[in-house]
């Protein structure tokens, strides 16, 4: 083959590729907006990273013939910016409940047509009642997974640096500057999420994590600012691998992510022993909610996918893989005992009593949070 033939072949291949719909695993958002193919047997999903079992999408595609484009994010703020700008191109998005509540008010979602969701009956009515506080009548959102914000830590490294009495069951482990300073050498990370981190700092300070008082929020920000010099990074997904590899030793993170890190370390047999604690002062419980944007192009496909994800075995397999609790009462029997009986994933009532839900932030306080966060991240 001479150079000219190679070039022509390459051009032909390129032309062919451009004419095709996006492949299931391409980050189509990077190439433009997904969802240009209205009416087709396609579905564009935007979900959190590290948040689905390997077989969930391929099985759905096989069952239905619907091709799924699956993009990921790791920040409610990033998702919200897209939703508020409109025309995301997505048919399903997954904001956390406190963000969903605000987005419902902004009118960005379609009410769910429950006549097309026969599996809706499988959802846990107790959890749906909690969710209804922010999604009145459960009109817009289907819970995907729920979990907590807590502390993932490397058992041996923390013991080596802070001794046997290291306060691993307290926010003091990361918010007391004396402890944070000692952890600096082995790597301390926090979620890049103003509401998740500042609400934990508020709780540690004995304040209401849903306080509407800007000065109280500022005090929590001041505390994070004090430990900032000891923080390796603020990031909401990198810590899974870094904890697993032993590159960092303490992360304020999300329950299932820490257990995924623990699973990876165990598979690698690298001697890294990880644990997750829900601090005794109290911690946030969150729900991630699947919803359909108003301008979704493939609404029936989106409903079919939501219904599929409410099949007990499907969502149980998902929980088993990602180590997060689902909200499907009929699925519990299929969840591995190792996940179901883990009190940090499915907390017992005594721990549940210490968990708080974040409410919708009014716009003026949203600005307080975001300004404080920018200051924390830039160190000014
Ligand atoms: C998935 C984390 C989702 C939890 N990696 C936060 N909503």
C-alpha cells in the first residue's frame, strides 16, 4: 500500500465514523452535544463516575435494542451548570437530591409518567417519603443509590502517624489542624464539593449543617482554610485509585467509593488495608436521583431504562458492584450479605439517627458557599 492509498483509506474510515451515532462508551460530550438523533433507538445518560456495574448497560442494550451513550461527571455543580444552560442532550441525569430539589423549582425536568414504570412499586416507601421532602409527591426523581459522606482511611498508615488512639471515628481526624498536619506526609484529600465538605465542617463545629446563617457558614469555611495547607488535593473521584494504591491515606469521600477502593486494594493484594467511618458527630446522608430533562429527545427510552434499573436483580447487581445502597426494597434479598450487612453501607437505625439530609440552598447562600469554596481552593 503506498502513502496515497493509506491516506485515502484513512479519509474513508474517518468519513464513515463521522456518519455514525456515538458509540456506547464514547465521551460524546467532549465532541459536542449528545442526542442529535431524535427518535432513534438511542439513550443518552449522564451519571456519576464509578457508579455502575459492568454488565448493566450491555444487558439493557441486549434486552431492548436501545443503544446507550453513557457519559460521567463527579460534581453536582458541573451537572447543574449544564442543566441550567439547557439543551444538555441527555435523556437521564443524576443530581443529588438537594440539587434536584432546586432544579425542580427551576423547571428543568419532565414529570415522570409512572404508568410506564411498573417497577416503581419496588421502591422502599420509607425512603420515598424522605425523598418527597425535596421532590414533593415524588414527581420527578427515581432514587438510584444513596450513601454517606465520611472518612476513608488507610488503617496502618493512620495508626503509624497518629497512634492507636487516632480519632478515626471523628471529624477531628481531618478538621483538627494538629491531626491534619500529621497526615500531610501520607496524603489527605477532600471531595471537591462545597456542600459536602462545609456541611461536615459545620457538623464538627456543632452547628446545624443546614444553617441559613452566612457567618456560621463562613466559620466552617475558616476551619477548612486552616487545614488546607495539609490537603493534597480536592477531587471527587481520583481518591478511589489513590487510596487503593496507597498514594494517599485519608480521604473525605463517599461511602461506596471508599469500599470500591478497598475492593481494588484487596484484588491487587498490595497490603493496603482501608476502612470507612461515619463520624460520631454525625454525617450527611444523600440520595442520587435519576430524572429526565424537559428537552430530552428519547423520553420513552429513558422511562424504559428507569424501569429496568428498578428491577430488583438489576439494581442489586449494581449495588454489589459499586458498594452503594439502593432504595429498592424488593432488591435487598439479592444484595450480597457483604454489602447488605455492612453497617457503613446500609447503616443500622442507631447510625441512621445521626445522619442528616441537606436541604435546598437558597440562591444567596449558594453564593456564600461558592465564594467560600473558591477561596479555599485558591488559598485566598
Ligand atoms: C459515585 C459517587 C456518587 C456519590 N462515584 C455522590 N453523589
